[in-house]
C-alpha cells in the first residue's frame, strides 16, 4: 500500500512539473501555488494561490479538454442538444488555464472553504475569450446508515461570448491539500 502511494505521489509530481512547464511565459506568478486539488491519477486539477491583492487559480486538464468536467447534475433526454454544445465549448477552452480574482471579491469560511464572485480575469490566451465570474470550493457531507462521507467540490463558472459555462469537479478529502502536505 505504501509503495502504491509513493508511485501515485511521484506521478503527481511529474505531471505537476510537466504542467508547470506549459504555463504561458507571459503569465507571472509571484509565489508557488499553496493549495492543490487533484485526483490520484491526475484528470482535472485546480491549483490555488494568494498573491498580494489577488487570488490565482490554475485549471489543468491533464488528459486534454476532451476529458474536461463541464457538467454535473441530473440529465434528462431534453438536455442532450445543450450538452453537445457545452461540450464543444469546453473542448476549446485550453488544457491549461490561469485565472485571477481580486481578493476583495473573495470570502473565506476557513482555509479550505471559499468563494470568489465577480472581478475575475483570464491570464492565459485560450482559443476563446474566457471571462471567469465565480470560483468556489465547498464541502459536502453525506450521511448514510454506514457512516458519513465527505467530499470537496470545486466549481468554476465562466462566460464565453455571453453564454455561461461551468467546470465542476469532486475530490476526496485526501485529494485536496496544502503545499506543505506535499
């Protein structure tokens, strides 16, 4: 078990450094990211950092945008045409996106639960203009007869050409951690 955790950690480090090398050279981050949510085998990761008066977010689709989590809710047959359109937009946003919010537009309940609304801007040039307007990390606790189960949900809402889109990703508690825990 310990060996598999070491292999997973090594893969995360390698994928993380590979992804860091792909950052647009025009994007300047004053300090490293201090909070990361990433699945054990990286799919879509959210990296967070406070930098002066800003809150930076980096979204990385490790396997490309064809695997971007663009929708999460009950789906009915009538939703299919809209889902196809949203999936095409999600595929064109870029696999490595840097966003920034003014801290004055952010609220924190604690170190792990936060929300930023309004004042977002894209720091990377994607294939289409992304206008981020909301990012949050929330905690969901499900109680069953077998116990309580916790998960964290990261939600990023943005607009492209006046249409609203979302990336929603769920993470187990051990998949979201502070830099010093790496």
